[in-house]
C-alpha cells in the first residue's frame, strides 16, 4: 500500500463502531510517515475523525495534522452543506429554464420538467446522496493542480448501508440528471427557434452548465470507485457472526458493482494470553468460531485477512494511531 508514487485512493467501510475511523486514521498516519503527502476525509455524517486524531477538524476545510513526517491533512465534510449546494445548483438550472419559458409565454411546457420529479428527489434525498456529493466534492478539489502533490487519499466512509446505496447512486443520478438535461435541451431549442423568430437572439441557460458539471462529477466518482489501478475498498469488521455476515453481503455488493476489494480487517481480536480468565477464554473461543466462518464464506475467503488485536488503550492521537498502524498495516 505504501509502494509507488502514483496517487491512490483507499475507502474504508463497514458496520458502525467496528473501528473504521481508527483504521482509516492509522493508515493515513502510516502513509504520511512513509513519505506520502496524504489527505484523510470523513464522509460519515457522524464524524469521529476529530476524536481519533484528538484534534478539532470540524471547520469543513482541510486541517493539518501535527506529529507526522510528511504533510497530512484531515477533512470532515459537512453533509448538510453539500446537499444545500446540490439543491441550489439544480434549482438554478430548473428556475433558469422556467423563467425563460415563462417570459416566452410557454410556462405550461416548462411544467413538464416537474414530471422528472427532481424537486421530489431533493426534498426527500435518497440515503447516500449526501455522501455521494461529499465524495464528488472531494474529487473536485483533489483533482486541481494545487492538490496534485497528495499521493494518498483515504476515505472514512459512512456505515455499510449508506455505502451500498451510495454505489448505485451515481448511476441513478447520472440517469435522472441526464434525462432532465435532454428535456431542457429540447425545450431550449424550441425557445431558441421562437426567440430567433421574434428577433430576441439565443437564450442563456447558465443553470444547465452547473447541472452538467455536477453530472460529470458524479460519473467521475462512479469511475473512481471502480478503478482497480488507483482504488481499493477495505472492509473493516469485528469477529462476530453478525458483523461478518454483514461484511459478506457488503463484499458481494461491492464486487457486483465492480468495486475493487482485496483486504478484510478483522478488528478487536482478543490477543492470546497464558492467564486467561473464564470470560476471556469464552470470548476468544467465540471469536475463533467467527474467524472460521471467514474461511467458509465464498465472498470473504477470497480476501487478504488482516487480524487486528484489541488494544488495551484507547486509540486516540497520532502516537496511538502510529502504534495501531504498525500492527495493522504491516
Ligand atoms: N483495535 C482496537 N483496540 C482498541 N480499541 C479500538 C480498536 N479499534 C477501535 N477501537 C476503539 O473503538 C471505538 C470505535 O472506533 P472507531 O470510531 O474507529 O469506529 P467506527 O467504525 O469508525 O465507528 P463509527 O461507525 O461510529 O464511525 C473507539 O473508541 C476506538 O478507539
């Protein structure tokens, strides 16, 4: 994971509370200490990156993380704010066409836009929309010249359900935005014909450009998720039957969506001990049974298994993350 200077993206995901943030933050520290300028981004609406780094990262911008050898920046994305941006871009698009059509006395025709139910989509956004927009926003800025020095981008994603829905979202948005744009194009060429007939010149549809930009970004996110040369989705789980069953389903869905998955981290394994109490002995037996399940699972058995022990202190701050990273990311 640390070799090569080409930019790589790592997405860490799994059930809530299994240790995604600790694993993502420790991986980011590892990259920075191996000479890679790195950005770690949380797109989980319930952020815990600040707690993990023991530093306030909530400002919505990039914050420099201290105590590592190469530049490491962290970012917690505000999902509410990104959704508002999406809403205003789309509303401008729709409003732009509507007011133009109204001015031409074709308001009735503009109402056909309503049939595409974009307004409804924005009033009740499908789960995962915030995260898709958040990731697309990150993509937009990390692609700029200013950020070209960053070689590793680590995403701490929202719990499983969201991630799964997020995967099909770019396709869904691509299709619905595409449909809307097609209709707008038709409408605008109709009004253009009318305008030129009445000598008013070409109409200007600024909103369309914004919408097209958004659509392009969504397509970019979808492609990024599927690029096996640059991207890897790491599943984080714990050794319980329930968590592993969910990880298996996540793995199947990711592979179905052609997202590259190669590693499975089983976190919080009780380390072996000579002087086991009854509780620990039982607990470890239970965990071993769950681990056996991996070997028999048609999805999980294909992945490289990383065993991460339950550490006897809370993983908080750069030194603790480095300690955890040296165990997990060997
Ligand atoms: N291997 C470990 N050993 C000891 N403590 C751990 C380990 N992994 C995680 N923890 C602790 O478990 C708690 C939850 O971890 P973390 O926030 O990384 O999980 P998460 O999956 O990101 O949670 P959420 O879904 O709520 O964001 C934290 O207090 C963290 O310090």
